[in-house]
C-alpha cells in the first residue's frame, strides 16, 4: 500500500470490527478498505452513470439497434417529429 490513514474509533467498535473481520477471514485493514471501496462505489455518480450507459448499450445491441438508428431517433425527437 502506498499510503496510510489513521482513524480513531472507540474500543467497543474496534473490538466488534476485529471480531467480524476474523470471522470472515480478513484483517481489520482489509475490512476497512473493502468498506471504503463499497461506500465510494455506492456514492460515485459517474461510475453509476457509466454502468447505466453500458447496460443501455447492451440492450440496444441485443435488439439490433445501432448508432444510425439512435442518431435518427435523437434527431426526430429534437425536431418534435415523434
């Protein structure tokens, strides 16, 4: 790891975290890293939007809809023809 982070938690919380980490076969540091990654993932709107576009693109491909059809639909919608 390139960086260290110092956090302060009360003894009871640390004991519970240590117990849960051991039960899952992880270190407390590993558990904290995982929790931080999940926290950021859940709140990172750009990653959510990227994932959404990927899912939309996959559905278009499955339905045989290509860039030309998408461009046409956008133009028609913008021109009020739909």
